[in-house]
C-alpha cells in the first residue's frame, strides 16, 4: 500500500533510457575527457558572459565567442555573420585526418590544433534574441551540437529522425543545460507589447526531458543540486528534483556511464 505514495518518475522508461543512451553516445564520440575533466555547468550570469556591449551586434558577438569557448570549439573555423549578410548554406565537412582526434574539445586551454575547412562554418543569429541572451546562448549551443554531429557522421540513438533532439541533449552534455532548460518553453501570456514570439528559442525536447538531461549531467559531474538549480526557473526546480530522484534509482545505468571515464594506464 505504501507504493501509492512513491514519487512518480519524471519520464517513462523508454524516455529516460533514450537520454541515458544519448549520453553514452556523446561520451563515446564527443570527447569524454573534456566532459569529465574540463567541462563546467555554464550559468547565465555576468561571470560567464563578460563584456561591455553597445549594440545588438556586439552583444551577439560576445555571447557567440563565450559560447564557442565553453563548448571547447575555439579551434573550429566558426564564424558569426550578421543576419542581413547571412545566406543559408550547407556546411561542408572539414578536412579531418582523424575524426576522433578532430572531435576533441578543450574549454580550458585552447591548445588544440586549428581545424581546416574549405569554407568557414557560418552561423547567424535571430536579432530578436539579443534581448534574451540566455535563449541566444542556448541557440548557439544547439547549433554547435548539430555541427558536431554532422562532422562526426555518427547517428544518435533513434537514428536521423532524432537528430535535432539529440543535439539538444549534446548541448546539455557540453555544459549549457541550465540555459537549455530555461529556454525550452516561454510563457505566452502578458500584454502584446511584452511578448515577442520571435525572441524564443525553437526547442524540440520538452521541459521534462531536457531537465532530466541536466540532472543526469550534474549526477555524472557530481554537481550539487543547489548549484544546478540556482539559476533555473523556479517552476523547473521541482522537475529537477523529480529527475534527480529518478536517476538515483538507476545506479547501474549511472555507473555504466561513469565507467567510460577509465583513465588509460601508463605502459611500464
């Protein structure tokens, strides 16, 4: 009878398993050393996004450069272009001698060899989002993740139909989980002058799924709940706690991911 009062899982088994599988895929192909050793939980604060800006263009460039750094992709030929000058073109695959080495990331020292591409990988921004820098950073992170997947040529769990959804989990994996959660849904109430639909990030994953991904990130990184929830929207904090409780009940699955962090032993 006491099971009637057990906490309800945030996600059903298939949904949670897909996120566990997607983290396993990310750790396999997108630099587990960066994840376990250097990656941080990026917060939407001046501490992480420093810079004095005097225009929408300057703000977008600052958020872009900070996001590139925290994604560990400063060695990539990434370029931000003003919306008025941007023409949408498919990004070419970079010239990679070794894909595994080329997909390494470094958000701390930026000592990785610069990668070559026949054309720079050009991104633009939604000028309306310069009024919502948190959504802008999350959008950049999602685009970085999409380019990482495209360059790797590694299909995510669930195949190509879940390309966009898996890229959002990969953005959480890179440390942008708080901003991905906060921009997963935007309240559409209020007066007409206050609400601008064009400023919102176009999210594919529901709030409960992206919050679950954030909770799994924090579990694997041993990040305290208080730190994880500090800048979450208030109504998302209960979802985070629910996700954390559900993850705590899956120690074997968590350990399976942690086991990927096996350091290579030196040859004697």
